[in-house]
C-alpha cells in the first residue's frame, strides 16, 4: 500500500473530494467553461421568463426566442466541452466569443448584457488557457546542487561582485547577419 492510499483512507471524504476536484480543475479550463455556461443561462432565461410585480405580469415576448434558445444551449454545450474536452479549447473559445457577439442582436441584447459579458469572458479564458507543465519529483539527492546543462550559465556575476573579474566569460559575442546592421534597428525606405 502506498503512502497516498494510506493517507487518503484516513482522511474525511470531503477533503479527499476537494483535493481531487482541485486536481481535476487544474487540468482543464474550468473557469472558462463555467463562464460560458453562466453566459448561456440569462440568454435563454429572459425571452421565456415572466416577472410578476404585484398583480402585473411582465413578459418579454419577442420573435428572437428560438434564436436565444439555440445560442444559450450552444453556450452551455461549449462550456461543457471546455470542461471535458480541453484539447479543443481554441475552437470552443472562438465559438463562444462569436456566439456572445451574435447574442447581442439576436437574443435581447445578449441577455441584457449579462450573458454577453459572461460568455465573452469565458471565450477569452478558453483561448488564453494553456495546460500547465508537469511537476518534477524531487531527486534522491536533495542536498546536492542542481546540475546545469550549460556550465557557462552558472557564471553570472551577482550584484556584489565585479563583472570585470569574471574574465572572458563576460565578453559579448554578437554576430551581425545582415549587411548593414545599423545597431540592430531596421529602417524602411
């Protein structure tokens, strides 16, 4: 029995669930999917809702009800796609942004701008999300100095050292690959 299994057996089930959920959430664009789902809800809700103010009933009845239903259901679906298929996050992010923009004229100003803003933020987060780098387990010799691939990278002068004392490692070797480098700046014309 491993250490992870033995500690998990002694923990409360809510703390185990919370840890597993945080691990699952960290492997996908969770907040992008949540905002996309939350963006679809007001877009679908407002065309079909009736608001009772005392004895008066207000209902927003337009011919855009079917368009709002389609846009809202697609946003909800794209939110689930962002959660369960993070490899297609670019497509889902772009589609979410486009549906948010289409919802302004088609679905009562994008759910009175609440659904539009949530969907726009969710699409942007879906586009911006990138999977994290896996963490490396610590080596057996934790007290040893890290091994660098480039030995010259370790010889960087500190703020309290004189850079001239480092000798030839401090020399800059730049090569101009153009005919007229002009200090690295390009000029047009």
